[in-house]
C-alpha cells in the first residue's frame, strides 16, 4: 500500500501530473555535458509555473528577470532556478511576508542568502507563499499531491514549488518546523542546517534565536549539493558515504499524537535499516527534553513580541487574530520566564550531546502524519521544535507514502555542526527507503 | 590636572559651551514634579541641536515629528528625546548607514528597538552619524570636547549628541568597541548589555554573532534607567546598591599600547577604590584570552562578507577602500578558520567564567587613550573586542579627564546576564571617581 515518489508508474498510485520534482544535480550534469543550457533550465521551470501554479498557488510573484539572470549569472549553480520564501528581502521583487502591512513593499537590498545564491549562479524565479510572518496563519498554497490538502508551513510555497517541478531549489525558514514539515507533506528533501550556517540577515525575524534558513530540493543529494555551494563547506553526498552509522530512534513524548499508519511505516522502515548497514538503538526521552519542548514556545513568543513590536504597535488591526492573540499573550511573558526557558533548553541540549556520543544521528518522524485535508491550518511542529531549539541540523527524507498517496517524511537529526554526517546518513536512509519499498 | 565632567567651573578646565549632557533621570523627575513638560524637554533638545549641531555634526537628519511625538507618546520615557544611530531602521526617517548605496532610502518599518523606545514614550529626535556600516570609515562628527578630535566610532553621532546635551538618550551598536569607545571619548556613560538583551532586529547587520545594541546617556544611572525600561528587567541603580563588590583588574596584553598618562590615572583610581568599599584583585590574562582577541576579527570578517554580500556583489565601487579591502580579504577566510575562531572564543569565555567566580566584575580601560586629534580615524577597539566577543555587559564610566581636557573612560565588564550588578558597580565607580577627583 505504499509507493515511492519515483515509482509513479506503480499501478497502486494514480499518476499525478502535478508531481514532477526535478533533481538539481541532474540539471547541473546536463548543463555540464551540453545537453541543456541554463536558459533552457530556467525556461522549463517557468513553463511548469505557468502551467501549474494557477492550481497550486505556490508563488506570490514570478520574476520577469529570471531568463536574463540565466544568461548572465556564472557559478556552480548557474542554470538553477531558485524559489524564495517571501520573508527574504529581494531588491527586485516585493517582499510582503503574507501580511497586508507590507503590501507592495520592495526592500532596498537582497537578503544575504539571496545575494549569495545569485552570486553562486542561481536565477531567481520568484517569491513563494509563506504563512503570515512565517507563523501559523496559512497562505493560499495547495499541496500538489492533493489540492485539498495543506502543503504544510510556514515555507508552504517553497516546498510545493519543488514538489511540482516548478523550481529545482527553494529557500525556506524554520522557527518550529517550517522547513521539515512542508518538505514532509510535499514529499521533497528539506534541510534545516545547524543554526547560523546559512545567514538570516535580511530575512524577516520572528524569533532570532530560533529562526533558521533552510533549503528544499528533490532529494537529499540535491539539498546537500546546494548547501555545499552556499556554505562553502563540504556537504555533498553524491561523492562520499559514511560507514555503518548508528542511528538513535527518538520516539518522543508526542509519539502517540502521530498517525498510527505513519508510525507503522516508520517501525517497518526502522526494522529494515540494519539490513542496509545502519545500526539502531533507542534513545531516552528525558523530562529535560520535554521541558525544552515546552521552553521553545516561551522563547519564540517572547522574542516575537520584540521582533514584531513595530507591527503590533502600529498595525494591530492588520495582524491575523491568531498572531495578534499570540502577541497579546506574549506581552505577559516575563524576562525571568524567558531566562528560565533558555536555561532549560541549554541543559537539555547538553544532555542530548551525551546521547550523540553513542549515535551518529537521530531518526524520528518529520510530522504527526500526512498533510491534513484542510487549507485552514498548515499542521503542527511538535516533531520539530525541540531540534530547532537546540540548533541541530535536520533533514526531511522523502519516499514513504500514505495509503491515499500523500508523502510521509522521515526526519534525520544530527549533532550541532555535523551537518555533513547527517546528510550522508539521510542519503543512506533515502536509498534504504527506495529499496525497502521495492521489496 | 584632572577635573570631572560635572565641575565645569573648575578653573583648571576651560568652560566648553558644547559640553552639557542632560540627565535622563533628572528630566523624568522634573516632568513628574510638574516643572517640565515633555514638549519642553524635546524643545530643549531641538534647540541644542539647532545651536550646536552645525559645529558638531552628530546628526544625519533631524526629525520634524519630534514635538508631535512628545504630545502623544505615553510611557515611562515620555519626554525623553532619542537620538538613533543611522544603522537602525526608522519608518519615518532615512536610514543610510553612512553609505552612498543607501542614499535616500527609507525603510518600511522601525527596527524593534526603535519601536520599543517609542512604545516606552521616547520621541525620536533624529538619526545620528555612524561610520560606514558601523565599520571604520569615519563620518563627519566632531568631538564636542574638542572639534579637532574624533568622537570615536562607530556610534560617533550618538555619543557626541549626548555629550553636547542634544539628546538625553541615544542608541548605538557595538561589534568591536563601538559603544564603549565613543562614550569614553565623549565623556558619557555607554552601556553595551549582554548579547541579545536589546534586540538587533531591523538594525543593519555587520556580524550577527557580535553586533550588540547599546545605549548612551549622561551617567550610569541614566543608561541603567533606560535599560531597565527597554528590557523590562530591573537594572536601575538609582534605587539600590551592591555591597563590597570585588573587582578584577584586567591589564590586558594590549596594556602597553595605552596612553601612559591614562594608565597612570587608571592606577591612581584603582588604588583609591578600596577606600570606597571596593575590593580589588588582579586577574590573569591567559594565552586563551589573547587567542580569543585575535579570533574576534576572523569571526567579524567572515560574517561581514555574508552580511554585506549584496553590497559587495552589486556596489563594490560605492564601498570605502577600507571596507572593500576588508571584504576582499574576508573572501579568503575559510569556514574551518571561522569554526576554529568560534571554538577558541568559547574556550576562553568558559575560562573567564571561572574568573567571575572570584570577582563580581572586571575593571579596565575603555580605549587606548583620549580621543585622537584626527577626524580620519575613530580609534581602536583593542580594549573592547574580546569582551564583545564573549557577549558580556560592558559599561563606560565617565569622569576622568586628560590634561588637555579630553575624557578618559573606565570600563566595567560584568559576567554574562549579570547586567544589573555590573551597572551597580559602574555606578559605585562613577561616584568614586567624582570623590577621587575632588580630593
């Protein structure tokens, strides 16, 4: 009752013309061997956008300059079309954060990560739909796997754009679970690196100690390649491997809130991983871990009330009720509550460091289930927020599918600044899933 | 051969009409007892600006709305005019970072700290001169103590504006020594809180792990009062004290680079502090501390090349040669150099935590000497950058003066997040300086 994203001819899964993620690495190989030009690559993205975005609504706006950029940009990512979550400043495109407060506003400069992407050769395809200020109020984007379902959030449009083959690479951000969850719901690879590895300068801040920039692409090797270029660090997985890693299974305290069929698939996968050279042990979920889980929200909301002070003071009527109520409540959080939450987080993070002495990475669910049949909510970050709080590299590994053909992601979490190892393990797991499903 | 800032009738010091810092607390007391209205307070600031800024050049622009704000704003800082370093976004005033790249640019929103200051009652007087992007290329501001001398930087205009009585409160930022040094050169209190205590959201980033927002006001009690309001934490020193603190004397590895007469005054002060109830011990300057000192620049420049990527890629010709060369060099810094620098910094910071088990705060020089007779350089941050790297609260205590009537600051450095204690000690030292000098 499962099928991989790549086995679309599988008769158990109806062929969905909206799902056609394109591998960034395969584009670069075709450009290298002369079978594709950068302009053709960008043109192909634009045609997919033109054909399918009216249904999916992943883009807030599409750039008129993408083809021109393709002609002039040089660098290792030349010919790669980039979709940018609309919380990153772009000098040539409006940046509205899905808020009427910023309606029609165009920044004076590109965000650092946007400028770095262009300097690396990317052509900007457009800006993608975010929830309001990357919080919870959904935008218009639909899940390309089933248009009645949420694509997840807050990086809704970026995940959907990659899944639908409208962009081979997309930028997103994660404060709770805003990269990993939409990647899981849309069946693509999502990579939230260690905190600070990709700059957040010029990105709309919600919570400065949690906000992390991340990447979406078709598979793990694709996000790893882009991350390698953008960070200047060796993160590629298409030219290396890791031997006999040990994975810690984190069945967190929220485990019972996850969809039972999803948990079954997780257990079935996990029990097969040893045959693919991966060792597995259970890791403890301590009281300190659970305390840190709860500390996340205190830290997030306390910082948000400062980060969004101007909006709250000057345009309360233009905030969604959900965000306004959150900020109303945040006014009551005391500095001492915040300090205690940070202390709890530090303590639990140090405790987890000891777990990482025995395991190379952690494996868990990416979300509580498949994408919900609703566009009124983008889902919950209960399987993501603690890892984000600890600043750890997280990867959504696509491949598993629910009975009704919705993606189910597997999350790999690495030790802080061990992003390359985490990506190598995620790549192993991705391949294991494909073989596991083809049995 | 010395005089305090307050003893302007002292016949050893020529009366300088440009020096007339106004105490924020005294303004608030006068407003409270009905002897001053908020509008009168703002009007007085505007009149000082009008009379003296043509000579001092502290302001990039003066707000036309300050009096209107004074009429409408409520809160604990109502009636306080605020001068804002021109790296903080302001929705109603241009924000140019002293760079032609941003000539005429007005942001879409206020930076968080600006919005929070307004919400607390402040009226914005205008934007103050910064060095280019808060780096080293000077702006036009002169030191009000002697117009041929630098006011220090990068928060040049903010320090000068407070010293000249043009603003009772000013915002600045520090990446190396950009709050403490200009406060020292201009003879006012400067407070760089623990990293993260004042939000940097909406402030132009140079180096995200070092950039810290800070405050300038007449005396320690004034910056402490404003910090108390803006952070929502108890930081006031006008209603409390600390008993028999122990200060560690940090004669750092750069000590010999400091002006000898300044060092003499430092030693004379330090030897008198025990009579004011302050215990003193020498603290060791370790190899690790010196390694961290050098690590600061690696971290700063590596982050700056990312933070200023858009400017570097698109407008290299509009960067000063000094900044462009710094960014050229920064392109050669490897991620592994950066990681090592961060590791060295962490290690030295932990080592210093052990020192703080024996001392309540550290006392050192604020700068290598008095303000240099030059407007071509704002001076050096060698006495500041390591503390900034560690994220520690630093206060410039004014009071000492050189033989030629230029201020000489004393720096108090506290343990991370022990800002209130550091301020209480700085207040004690400020009072001790006044009594020390009147002997």
